[in-house]
C-alpha cells in the first residue's frame, strides 16, 4: 500500500507515536495524511498548568522528520497531508503558516540562495514537506454565502466558543493564502461523509497526501491505474469489453494484495483486513479525449469521462461482489450494509443522469449496466471491498504506462520541457496531436505542416490549414509561450464535477489558474467546487511560488527570449562493427591506428598504439584516443577535430613512409591528416590545408566521403529543441524539470514524483 491515513489523539504520547509512524511510512516509500483537529489549540489550557502548543507548532516537528527521512530510503521527498477543521481555534494560524514561511524563502532567494525545492532557501523554512487542507462543512459554506458569523470552538469543550468571526473573512484568508503559495486546499467534509460506505464504523476525517483516498482513520489503500488510451480502436471507438475485463483482472489482483501487504501499525493492519479498501483509477484521460478529437472543456468530453469513470467503478464494485460471493464480504460489511447499498444506489442514480446526446449508446449502456449489476450482486452477496476506486495523480504510474497525461488531467502543454542535468531544456511536441488531427479529418501533409508549426512556434495557434473550430481540442492546462489559449480554470472544475459521482474516493487534480487570477477567483473556485459536489479542491496559480513548476513565457523584466542551445546525445557503435587499421611511421617511430566505423562508414572511435614505447606514452595515447572517440560519438564533426589537431608540432616528427603525407610535424599531425584523407571530401581537405597528391604532384581524388554520423537530440517520433529556463524545480533523481501533478509534482523525464503515486 502506498497511501495511509493516521489518527492522532490529544496526548503527547499519541503525538510522538504519530511522528514515529509517519517516519517509518516515509522510510518504506509511502505517504500519509492526518487530521490534527483533535489536538487542543494554542489558546487552551493544559491539565498541569500553562497553555498548549497547538497543532501548528507540532507540525514543525512532523515537517522536520518528513524533510530528513526520504521516501523509500532514496532522494525522493516524503509526502504528507495535514488537515485542520474550519472550526478549530488555530485554523487562522494553520491557513497562513505556509505564507509566512514562503516569504522567508523569497527573502533568501533574493539574497542569492538557490530557488529549487531542494535548494537551501526552501530547505531552511518550515512546512515545505506537506500539503495543507482545511476541512469545511456545508454549514460553513452556507454561512459564507449568507455572510454570517462563524464560531471557532474549543477542542476540549466543543460547546465553548473561543472566537467568533465572519465566515467570509475565513474564506478570504484561505483564498489569499492559496493565491500566494498554493496552500491550503479545501476538503468538503459533508460531501465526503455523505458518500461514505462505512459510516456506521466512524467518520472520514482525513485523506492521503494527494487527497484522492478518503476513508476511516488508520487505514491504507493500495493503488492501481489503467491507461485508457490502450482501449481505443483504430477507428476511434472504445473497446468497452476489453476495458471491463481489465478492470475485473486488476481489482482481483489488488484484492489479493491486501492480505499479503505489510502495514506499519496494528490498527492499520486490522482495519485494512476488516475493510479492504482499494484504489483503482485511470491515467491518460486527457490524451484519450484529444485523440478522439474531443475538447477537454466540453459537454461531450465531460460526458465521455463520466461514462468511462462510471464503468470503472461500477465494474469494480461488481467484481468485488463476485469475489464476496466466493469468499465472503469484508468483515465490516454486516454493520455497514445499509450505508453501503445507499451509496451504491447514489452512484447508480448518477449513471442514469448522464446525458445521452453526446455519448455513443454502447458506452452509455455499459456505464449504466455496470451499476445495475454492482447493486444487484452486492445486495445478494455483499462486497469484498469497502471502497474500489480513486483518481490518483499517477505521477509515477503514468510514466511507466507510457502515458501523455496523468490521472484526469488534460495535457499541460502541447510542447513539454525536460530539464537536462548539464543545463538546458529538451522540448518535445505532444505525440497525441497527429492522432487527433487525423481523427478530425486532416491529411498527412496538413498534419505534418501543423506539427512543424507547433515545433517552431510552441503553439498550435496560427498553424496552417487548421480550422478555428478545432482549436479547442488542443487546449491545455497552461497558455503556451506564443499563444493565448488554455483551459479555463472553471473547465477543470467542471470536469471534476462530471467524474466525481462515479468515484469511491476523490480526485487528485490541480486547478491551474493563470498568474493574473485574483483572490476572488480562488474564492469562487472553492464555492463552485462545493456546489459541484466535489470532495476536495487544490489551487495552483502560475507564479505563486518562486520555485516555478513550469515557465511558459519570456522574462518581461529582462526582455530576453529563451536561449536555444544544442546538446547532442551519444551515438554508440554497434557491438560488432567494421574497423580499419593503418600502420604508420613518424621520424622512425612506428605506430598503429585502428578506426571503428558506423554502419554508414563514418568513423566512431579510434585506438592508438605506439611500438616500443614506455607505459607513460602508451597511457597518454590511449587516453587521447578515448577522448577523440567520445567526441566523435557525441557528434563533434571530424573536420573540427582535424582542424584542431593537424599541423601541431612536437617530437617525434619527420619523414613518414606514406607518400600522401610525406612529412608529419607530430604523431597527432599525422593521425588527423590521415583521418582527413580517408573520411573527408577533397574540398574539405583543401579548406583544411590537407591535399592528397600523387608522386607527380597531381591531386588524387579522395574516396567517396562517408556520411557523417548524425548529431541527433531527438527521439525517433518527436521533434526536439533545447531551451533554457530560468526558474524551474529540478527532480532530485535526475535533475529534470518537475511539473505540478495533482497536489504533488512529477518529473516527466524519469517518472519520479514528490509523493504522487
């Protein structure tokens, strides 16, 4: 299991036990979330006298452990979620705690400290290892709408009000903090518990770090995801039967793992066995919609996503009921039969509310039939699992599944950037674009022109032959550098609203807002998310952190455009290759040069051996040959090497036995003039001052030049360019660019994440 929810009580022993439990979870590569609202506030008294520290103070200790205990024993950052209820007396300090620390980091960055998430600036401040969320109820949201008073109540005596303030003031504080640093997120407590399948066993108080797994305290969830584009047929139709079969197999495999997994505490072990929650989800939804020529922010796109999610969860619960028929339901089912069947009924009702106008009948029928079967089988046999699905960020999983997009997210941009360890950025054009263009009826020539335009201009806007009506299909989360279009933040919310009724847990997704978004926009997003029936919302405003996840525009303060640099990749020779060996003599010193050739006849390596020389000279020659070989394999042109090393003068020098090079000024001079005579055309030899002549002084025709080894910086199916970016967080594994992914960050280069599954 990768996702855990832990509880904590209002005692020092419990608080320190939580620190230990979290540390062990981080050690073994898992993430954890906890609601700290059970800890008394900093304004309440202690039994032995004095005032309590409050949960925010203990968060510093939890954060420190998360910072030093790397996830899975590697350099991956630990992932944790901290939650506080909206009526906790310390909720204001909780909301602003990250803002205060963010400002400290800004000061350090302005003073010259490194701005990456792993740099000294952010490592020196608190609360950087967790996602923070405020739990709000329907009562709070209605109080905000009606502009009424909100009461903060003592933890030790909930009937005692410690502070009264306007609910809108608290909402504004949340929105303002999110505007400045991206935290806190918001979780809708009433909605979460209304869809709770095991409510007779207790409330849902918390979530995992990315907010997709929401269940009882002291439980865990094992995750899996399906690449939905694998079920697209060549004609663009969706293979429903194969999709259903994949769901059945995956749920069965996940169920088997529950009893074979290890857990950090006795409580989690017992609850995992008793409730057996699973987290099946999908990835590549954004790519699937684009490949089918459907805009992400459209009624058709939302209805298609709703159908796919409905089939996912309905079929998962149906399979869980089939397993229960064979080996019995989960241990807690008997006491929770009524609430579970009620929730299954709510899912089923939502399936029958999917509009039929925009979805093909086969998909819609499957979406509804899955819930009919799940309800019928469950009523008869019960369910083996209390929960079946979540929509995880799939930061790591999507990389392994070869996905273009993660979870329920759209593509971040048609042009993606990968930061290279040695500097510069690799730019790749989205590979779903050609599929979408063909699906929309464009011919091969038009597709090639449009893809070339994207590669050149970093945007599809203005592409030749592209119809204006088709632009929406290619809208992405971020506005491209030379474009104006992107998916509106409300489009992200609407997609979540379409999918949420068909998910057991919640959706880990970022609501991407442009830099110019206001605090009022974020407030409205929180309200809209509540009205859409979402369980959680996380906001990210572009530019809200000094360590930017993705830069898509020119630096207006300097007016400088991004710098284009080339960084060739190494082209190794095949294991078996043709080689040419030449014996030479310079000033009475004999030697041998062997040249390894690529399949096209171009030189890719050299070996040098001097006869009757000591170990020092042999070592130097061998090292020099290795350096030249690497230069050739990394694409350094042979003429550049010839120009650099030919005509260099040092001993030994003198006459040779080669009539084409009768006198050499040094061994290096001979070697590179000989290489030029064998592998460069005559005009290039002439330019470099290396002309082969016969004994009569007439020029000798050079052999047909070999095709130079190609200098390539692109994969076979992608057009790439390297671009420097000034501020982007780097992956702790490979140094590449990381991008926002759900509530975490993902490296598109190696697949590492800051805690996402």
